[in-house]
């Protein structure tokens, strides 16, 4: 497959996308922060498929931008892993046509920038409480990327479950007129959810990270067996994580869309986990049966 065209300038990107859309081309968009893995690539392959579903070849777009406004001051912005050449080769293998990778964050946040998107209740709790300002940064950059690209469909991973709900809410509330598609979590063979941040794990930490997906699956098994008390299920997950030497940030059982804590685990209730392994913060989630 041919290497996608790389565009550095958001204004140039906006012109290209507008011309395509005005010409009747169907556009699918996958926003990422790069250092791509199979999770990202599954979104891109689906984007290719959905772009072409209008009966003629569409435009499959990916963006690679480590968005500074979604990182807290003590977070990993400076050391976030990057590999643009490797990413472009992976985008090629997944049929991406065009990649926007702004060279300088200042080209996305021009002088005088002062407009922010604040999504309400679904941005609170969970990662919203532990990472103040994170979802404001995410919602704002996704709103900008949707405005720059004007896609018919945009694809996001279930891995970042709260982020997906924040984006769905924003698109609805602000009449953005784009179809938001959530895609299943892609995992390593041992069950660890694929993440660019897995690169931070040392050889000693990496095998222990499997505790997260194992604990979630064990909760799923207990729920299938009739355990419906969210406190018991969450406590079981926490114990398993602590037993493997992870530090629990949160374990919660919530309604899949409102993200409110549930009183009883029902089918579709989502178990969400964030935990530290050394300095690395990992997240994962699963639907209960
Ligand atoms: P990121 O580069 O971490 O901002 O992720 C870009 C997109 O890829 C987001 O919509 C993520 O939810 C999605 N994503 C990340 N990891 C996975 C995974 N393991 N499986 C499916 N989607 C993922």
C-alpha cells in the first residue's frame, strides 16, 4: 500500500478536506496521538471500509497530534512516545489516505486562542476527577479536528470509555452532525489492552500488567455466576490489582452512557479501572454480562 500523504499545516488540511467533501467524497476520520499500535490500526481499517461504503472510493483520514491541552502539569506530555516514520508506514498498511501531523502545537492553538469545550456530567468522576482539565482538552481538540476535517464518520476506541461518552455527548449537544463509532478494545495475546503507554513498562512490570484484564474478566465471570453487588465486584478487582503490586487509582461499576455508579450490576454495566504500575498509569474496562 502507498504511504499516505503527510500534511503538517492544519489550514492546508482544512482546505483539502473541504474540497473533498464539497465534491461529494465520503470522509472517515481517526484522531490519535500517534505511536500507533494494533488498536489504532483496527480503527483505521474500519475507517477505510466506512469511507468507501458510499459506493465510491472515499477519503480515510488519520490525525497524529500529542495534544498538550489534555495533559496535566505533572503528566507525561514531554516523554510521550513518538515515531512519525513508523506511524506513516502503519497508516499505509491500514489504507489511510491523508495524515495530519501538526509539527508545532502552536499551529493548532493560534495566538489569541480562548475557546474551550466543557462537557458536563460525563466528564466528571473517574478520569475526569483524577486528571483535572483532561476532558476539556480532549473535547476541545476533537471539536477542532472535526471542524478541520468535516468527516461523515469519526472512529474512537472503547478502550477510553469515558472519553468516548464525552465525545458522543459533545457531538449530540453541539449538533456536530458526525456519526461517532466506538470500536472494541484490541488486546495483547495475554489480555493487556494495547496502549502507546505500554511502552513505558519495564521488562519486570510488563507481565504484571496482565492483572488488570484478568481482574476485569474475573468480575465478568462472577457477574455471570449471579454476583450483582457492585461493591463486592469492585472490591474483588481492587484486591486482585493490589495483590499484583499495582496501585489502584479507581475501580468503578457504572452505567455505560451516563457513567453514574450503579446500585446493582445489570447487563451492560461497565466496570472501569485505572491503576498505576510503577509510574505508568493504565486504564481498561469491560461490559458485564
Ligand atoms: P490515543 O492515540 O491513545 O489518543 O488513541 C487514539 C484512539 O485509539 C482513541 O479513540 C483510543 O480509544 C483508540 N485506542 C487506543 N487503544 C486502543 C485499543 N487497545 N483498542 C481499540 N482502540 C484503541
